């Protein structure tokens, strides 16, 4: 499984809200898939995006987006990953940012975000894709 793009909470929230700034997220996903690669979202980011909206339709769209047949793979927080994510959470608050950064590091993937400033202490500038 080759994961080339990680969507953080800000990207997921904008996408499901239909934010006009987020239209290119769908294009990015298509480009990654055309290259035979995958896009993923860390579970903690999905949970945070779910909590960020009370709109039932947006919540359903988010869960469909990361479902088994969805466009985006759901990355679990595995027991072996907890120590690394915990360490990252010392500088990346809240914890979903730590999970997103850990996923980008683990898979050597770009992190797609609207919140670059939050990740610059832990990720190289070239590994952060500004949306």
C-alpha cells in the first residue's frame, strides 16, 4: 500500500463542509489515485472533523469518504504507534495533529493542511502541502 497524501483535520473539515477553497482537494485525490497511490486520513483527524460539525449530512459524507469503499483510507492509531504519537503531541496540540504528522512521517507522504504553522516544528517544509 503506497500512501502519498495525508489529509489532516483542517482538510477533512473544509472538504465535507463544501468550502470553496477545498474544491482542489478532490482534484488532488484524483491525481494521487491516477498515479496508483492512495490518500489517507488518520483516525484522530476523522474524529475531530466529525466533532467539528453537527450537520448530519456532512457527518455521513465524512464517514462515507473514509469507508472501505471510500476515496480515502482510514489510518488507525495502532498500539505500536502510540508512543511516537504521544511524543509528537508534546508539540502538536491537539492530538489529531500529532497523529497526522506521524502518518506523514511513517508513510513518507505529504501532509495536506490549511494549518501549516502547526506542523513546521515537526515536519520538513517540503513535506507540508498548503491547501
